[in-house]
């Protein structure tokens, strides 16, 4: 009997590790596929989250399909006493989705990394504007040229 219950749990996890249906009640469809009812699925998800088996649900954005066609990692050489200040300026730009400090600095000097996503306009002009506002002129741009397939891990 325990084996059968474990098999049911794996069926549910198999359904949850892939793409969820894009609909009003996705867990109803998951429940149907796992041969369960929706309430049991939601209860099981809550239990699995409490146990740490499931840490989070997250969306994977396909940038180019969403209209974000210009992406770049920009690495900045920021004086150590200006790290917080520059990070705050960088974070004020909606186009910057990630901003973090790297220790030790990349190539011995680039200590703040930002990921920039933009849809329209010149990426170069945007970066120049960010540089001007932050007062940081020493940076390198690593532009994304291709978007690779994004997929979730599959365990079962």
C-alpha cells in the first residue's frame, strides 16, 4: 500500500515539475492528470512546501516572445565606498532586473553586475544614461546574442 501512495505522490510531482496549464484553475487540470481532486492537490502542495520538498513555483519568462529583445550583462568597476550608492542607482532603473556585488571582483576590478532587459531604443544609449546617472564610467557590456531554451528540472 505504501508503494502505491508513493507512486501517487510521484505522479503529482511529475505534473508539477513541468509547465502548468495557462488557465484560470491550473491545479484542477493537474489534479485530473494525477488522478486526484483539486482540493487534494492543493493540500498536498501545501504539505510538500512545508516539508521543503517544493521550495517555490516560478515562471520562466521567454524574453524575446515578451518583446524584450535587447539583453546585456553589464559589469561595473565601482569604488568600494560607492558600492551601496551605485547599487541603489542601478536598481532604480526598471530595465535592470538583477544587481549584485561580486567578491572577489571579476578581472580584479568589476565588482557590481547588472542584468539589463530592454525592448525598444538603443541599448547603448540606455547603458550610457545609467552610467551617467551613477557616475561610473568603467564598465564592460556582455550583450546577449541568442536566447537558449529554458526548461525546468525533471526528477521523475
